[in-house]
C-alpha cells in the first residue's frame, strides 16, 4: 500500500476519535452553556462533527487528488459513468431491502437504525450537520473503504474476497453489529460499482445520493410523510367501515 494511503487511514481514524478532545474544547468556549442535558451534547457532537469531517476531507483529498483509479485499466465512458451513478442508488437500496428482510425474517432482528436515528436528531439541532451525513461522510468512506482498502485487497485477491473483507470492515466501523448484514450488503454494491466502472466517483455519487435521500425523508419531508401516513390510516378506516 502506498505511503500516503497510510496517512489517509491515519487521518480517518484520528477524525473518528477526535471528539474525545474536540468536544471538551468546544464546551470550554462557553458558547453551549445555555443548553442542557442531551440537547447540549448533541449540539457539541454536531458542531465538532462538522469541523472534524471538513478538516479530514480537505487533508484526504489533498493526499489522493493526483492518484489515478485502477491504473492501466479502461474506465467507463462518461455516459456509462452517469448511468451507473444513478443505477447504483437503486442497487444499494435493493441490497439494503434484501438484507433487512433477511435480518427480520430469518434472524429476528428488529428494523430501524439507532445510528441513523441519532444522526437525524443531531442534524435537526444543527442543520449544517446535514452536509456531513449527506456529502462529506460518503466521500470519506468511499475513498477509505473502496479506493484504498478494497483497491489494495483487489490487487492480491479476487473481487469477492476483496469486496467481502472491505465491506465487513466498512460495516463494523458503523458500530451497529446487529445490522452488520445491511452495511455489508451496501459495501458490496459500492465495491462492485468501483470495480465495474474503474471510477471512484461512481460509488461516491451513489453513496451521496442514497444518504441525501435518507436525510430528505427523515428531516426535510418528515412532517409531510407523517401527514400522509395519518391520511392513509384514515382512508383504511373509511374503506374498512364501508
């Protein structure tokens, strides 16, 4: 693995643990004294997340900006690249649905993500945090887990071994081991997109679009969806009575 790749991984890991120091530093500024309890913690986490992810993105992009994707391999044409970006979103959601169905029906795991719920709550308090969940985090994850980790493994092993190992690590990093299958399934899709098109921008774009849709559903259109669900329940009641 290239030396600068190790620096990328070091930067990513440092970012993940930087809140241990960063959050107390933000709290010392006194700007959060008007908040209490969980609200204060979520504000601190959100603001430090914005800072740490933005700095990490800048450093990592500078480290890999001149690095080619799959050198000496033919890359997808611009048209196919765009096609796979869009198709990748549907593939990722399909993989997620299949994995969730297996978790519920075969493994007895309850649906719903505590990680997503926590991130949504933070984003509702600190709207700028939406940029982290929708854009910055997917870019960082695809560079680290697909371009670097999967790319390094793919040079030594076949696609399936490289994709499974990198996807399992990708899943483990999210910390929701009860939903390991869902995160692994999505990782496999993103690895396929990268290997098939030879362009890291493809899984990045698909990942960004997927996360953005989740944010829109859970935050921007939350009230509209709740209203639609209530109306649907009322319609069921009316038709049932009829």
